[in-house]
């Protein structure tokens, strides 16, 4: 009789050298991966669920009308470039358009060898890992931080160390203690604005302190500005890259401000670092898609980007405020939460609740969120969860938080 397990496995043919299962053949770095992100992306088009799960932009702000015209023109007049392979550093005119944009948004224009086009934000994380990290090198991250970056750096066998975050962002004093204590850090990964997952922003004084500290210890700062342009009011604080371009690689993405289907972003940093990232790109996907590059170039040059940001900021601000109102209405006594001034996320602390276990109960009432545990690189923490308000309408936000409060009350230990 065959066991149930054996019955699920492919049976090798006579004389075959194939193993009965591939799982023991996986690389160590793959064997440890738990697929949280895959689970989040699987919900990208889910219906019937109030989905506070992924950091998805809302399709209502996708600039479809303008892009229909741009794309038609590109296919008609520009197919030789737009439908062709592109240079690994990115199409020169696209780089110039992004550089002009950075001159406006950050007050600093990268030189021609200080900027490259990437295939989105996570691509930049992978390129930094590929070009900067040997096994065992230390990467410091905020606790909590974007789980895609944790997985990305860990994939290069980096040793991940966490630094706590408070209402002013990363606690730079705690980082100074680690560095002054002799910890050799290769890369510091930080999300200064409307952080994923906490929604917090690094204060101006800490920005200055952080770049000074990293200059002193020769630590490369990988600054992730995924949500920088999506503040609810006013303009953002100076980027770390604008304060210290000699120690910072800025990693940007157009996923949240343009559309993620295009898989497009940039890396701006010291020329020798950018040169290494370009070589790393040759050895991965070789180049970002040319069609997307020409689309964002035309979009920027046509001055559509600012109008797009105005629409997006207004939408996410209304939803961020609806989330705050719903939390204040339904959750008092059950937990505490952050108050983001931009971006997509609220971060909830539910003392005495295991938010990983609770997610099944939440799905039972058709609510999805991301349990907090995956956002911690070093610390074990099961009492937080991330709520993304970016793709949920205001009435649904209230309904979803009310359901969540019911589940949280029942889950309390
Ligand atoms: C902070 C942060 N960085 C990077 C990314 C990934 O960006 P992309 O989808 O362009 O790879 C995300 C997406 O959620 C993010 O939240």
C-alpha cells in the first residue's frame, strides 16, 4: 500500500535518477521563505473581501485616458525604441526626464552616472543585495519594516539587525549605539516617509543625525521613497539622498504614483554604486521594459505627473482620515494605532491578541489584513497588524474596522 505522502509525489520511471521529492533539493535561502507576499498578491483581484491587505494603489486613479493616447502614439511612432530591449542603465531620455523630476521633487539633479532605471522598487533592493552583500554581511533595518525588503536582503544571506522606530521614525541613537559598539554594517535600509508598515515619518533632526552617523561609519544608506510623493498635506522633508548623496542610494518606484503594472522605478546614488547596480541588472533581468520607460517619460514630459499626484493625494487622504475615524469609533480599549500623514498604511497594536492567529477569524468575516510578525527582522512580535486603506472605499473602511474590532475582542487572551 502506498502512503498518502508518496501518492502525491511524481513517481520516477524505471532506472530514473529523479528524486521522489524536490523539497530537500531547494537552496537554503528558498527553503526558509514562507510566501507572505505571494499571499498578499494573490488577493490583488479578490472580490467579496474588505481588503486591507496589500499596498495596492486604487485603480480609480490610474491615468488610463492619457496613457491610451501616449501608448497609441508610442506604438505608432516609436516602436523601434519602445518595443525593443533597452540599455541596462535605462533609456537615456527616460533617465533625463526622471532626473528633471528629482531636481523638482528633491532639489537635486543626479548626474548622468548617478541614476539608473529599475524594474520597480523591489528590483533596487535585489540589485543592492546582489552588488553589495556577501553572506553574513549586516543589513540594518527599522523594526518594523517593509517585509519585501527583509526577504530581499535575507535572500543574499545577509544578517538582519533591527533598530526600533518611534513616532519620529528610526531611533538614530539606538543605531549609533550599535555602530559605536563596533557592529560592522554594510547597508542601512530606511523608509523615511509614511513608512511601510507603520505610516511614520523620520523627523528632520533625525535625518541630519542619520546621515552624519552613516558618513562617520561609512555605512551605505538605502533610502526607500516609495510613498514620499503621497503626503496628505504640504511637501515632504528633505530626502536623505539630497542631504548626503555621497552615502545614500535613493530607491524610488512609480508603482504607487503611476501604476504597478508597469514595474518601473529608479536608483540614484554615488556613481560607483550605480555602476555596480547596472552590472547587477545585466545579470538579472538585463533592463527595465522599454515600453514602460517611454510611457513614464512621455507622462512626465507632458506635465501629467503633478495632476496625477493631486488626484492620488486627495483620494488617499480621504481614506486615511476615514481609517482614523473608524479606528477611533470601533477600537477604543482594544488597541492603539499610528496616525500617518501620507502613504497607504495604519499600524495597529492589539495587546494580548495574536494577530497571526486572528487573521483566519478575520477572513471568516471577509476582512483581510497583514499580520505584523513578518515586518520584524529580528524581534518576535505577534501583537501588531497592518491595515492598508489605499484601495478600500470610505464606507467599507468603517464596516471592515467594525468587523475587525469584533474579531479582536473575541481573540483577546
Ligand atoms: C516601502 C516599499 N518599497 C518598495 C515596494 C515595492 O515596490 P515595487 O512594487 O515597485 O517593486 C513597496 C511595495 O509595496 C513598498 O511598500
